């Protein structure tokens, strides 16, 4: 009795014979499947490149990226990367205030695919006109000048600089400061070239050369002035002595460099100023007093100081008039 024939025997016989034809048929089947597959879509994230407008400043932030959806054969789309699209340009010179609109034509599409859609965050574009303005330079100095000296003023050359930027930012920048300069122990005028502190973000300096722009500072240093009051004794000439006229000491105010006054005090001289008085009798009686430095005062101190007054006129009391001699009365003799 013959065995029952298995239904899988024909398949087994097919698999075991003619391998070359079978492999070729499989390859053809795969190629036909791949190239006849339907189109597919895929989304890529592409950087947004903002092209500035030289006449306007953008006030609102814009997204860094946009979403680009493309359509094409699976074999082409599957090989694409975000870098294949480069960047998407937003030209602010042609952008109108209001909702942001990205030009689809600015997207470089790889060969073999088409742009299906473009999406990005909704943004209302707002602009500020670009203006230029001259602003003051504020010199900044630190440190104290030498003892008995003081800072009179600091000036900048130039005194103003020109800035450029959005109107609101420029108007909010009334001045620019310099980098601090140290005046420590300066006893004479000081000049130095220093840099300006950079303006706020969005504001630039107008002018030649690379930022930061430099300016010249001139600090004027002067000796401190002081004053002191002293009494000057008076020497009388012979006529005043003979007349018995007394002339009181004159109060004098010393003025000049504080260091010279301090040195004069340290010398402990007395007197410092001396007066010499002469008698004058025209239209009354006067004492003309001429004041001068005492001989012991050094010449350099005299050159740094002055005093007031340098001369005074003092009215003297009139000379007392002696009473006229009196004649004794003649006694009256009564008649006998």
C-alpha cells in the first residue's frame, strides 16, 4: 500500500532546486517594492536666519527655528537631514510690522522633494527707527590728589561722542562714562587716554576705529587755598612818638596755599606781618600805616601767600588845646 502524498512536498521540491532564479526573483521583487512605494512626508527643524534692517531695529524676539515639512519618494526623503536645508532667511528690510511672514521662496529645497508646509511660532513684529545722537562723555576719576591739593575739574576731549541705535535705546542713553582713572597723589595737572565704557546692548559708537572708543582726560589739580587772621604790631615814626599818638595793632588776613600756611605756622614766627606808621597832618591828623612781611618770613612762603590789607589810614584824635592863663582879679579898695 503506497504512502499518502504530503501536500508540502511540491514546496520542498521548489525550495531545493534552481537557487539562482529564486534569488533574482527576490531582488527584482524588492526593487519593484522600493521604487513603486507611495510618496511620504517628513518634518525637519531648520534654523531661522534673521537679516537685519539698517534703518530699523527689531523690538520683538523671533523664534530660532521653523518647521519645514517636505514630500517626496521614500527613498529620497529618508536620506535627508535638517542640515540639507541650510537656513531659512527672514529679511527684516522687507518685513512689515505685524504678524511675521517667512518667505517660502527663501527655503532651499533638496533635489527630488517639494515643500509641503512651513510652520513657526506666531510673532507680531515691532520695529524702532534707527537714529544717531551726540551724548556727553562723563569722566570718571578715583583717588585723592596729593596733600594740600584738590581736583578743580576734569574735562574730556572730545566732550561728546555720537551713538547709533534704536530710538528708544538711544534716548535712554544720555551719557557715556569713561573707564576710571586714578589721580592718587597727583600734585599737577594730569592728562591720560582712557577708554569709554561700552554703551548698552543695541547701541553702538559712531566713529572710526574699533570699539571701545578712547578719549583724552585732563584733570586740573591745584593747591588748596586757605586763610588765617593775625595781628600786626605797628612801629611809629619819630613824629608820632613825639606827638604821643598811640596806634593800635592792625588785623591782617593771610591768604594762599594751605601748605605754605602750614609751614608758616610750623615756623612759629611772631610777628609775621609788621606795620610802619607815619604821621600825616594835612586836613587833620592821620597815621598812614604800611604793612610788610616780617624779615624772618622765608621768601618761598612770601611767594605763596598774600595778605590784606597792605596799607591803612588811621585817624588820630586832635591835639588837646592847653587852657589860656587866667589873670587874678584886682582887689577893690574901698574909699576912705
